[in-house]
């Protein structure tokens, strides 16, 4: 399982660098500063949670179990929901489309998955003895 989290971290890391570079060169020039700030938030949180996934993949060696596994799954879900919804919102705002409220609701749900991931990591660390 730890290899899976490391692979996801690498893929999401590649995407974060690519999306960050694209944002700096293309998105910034095409959207208002407010819209660009939404995009930047997505890239930032994606990067933060790439490192969280790396930590899960590494920590799983010494703290294997369901809690650490859930941490990884929650971080992946958070990246997809939180960051993905912000990327989608940026694109819709750029094209002048109305952002449906349902998409706006996805963002905080993704944030809750981030929080749950950190909680699971903490519980995985404090409830298991190091292998």
C-alpha cells in the first residue's frame, strides 16, 4: 500500500509543478487577480498534500495499518475534490460560465478530507507502536 501512496504523490507532484508553471505563464495573463488567486490556492494545497502523501508512504513502513492507509486515501480524495473543484471553478470563471453552487460545495468537502487525513495520520502514529 505504501508504494501506491508514493506513486500518487509523484503523479500529483508532477501535476502540481506543471499546473503551477502553466498558471504562472498562461492563467495569470488570462484571468483577473481574484480568479488567479483561486487557481493559486489549488496549486498550493495540492503541493502541501503531495508532501503529506509522501509522509504517509514513508511512515507506512513503520506504522502500517488501517489508520495510516485511511490517511493516504483521504489525502488523495482531498486533492481530487478540493483542488479539482478549484481548478474547475477557475476555468468556469475564466470562460464566463456561472459556477453552480454544487461545485462550490465540493471544495469544503475536499477540505474536510484533508483534515480527516491529518487526523488519521495522527491517530495512526499515536495508536501503533513503531515496527
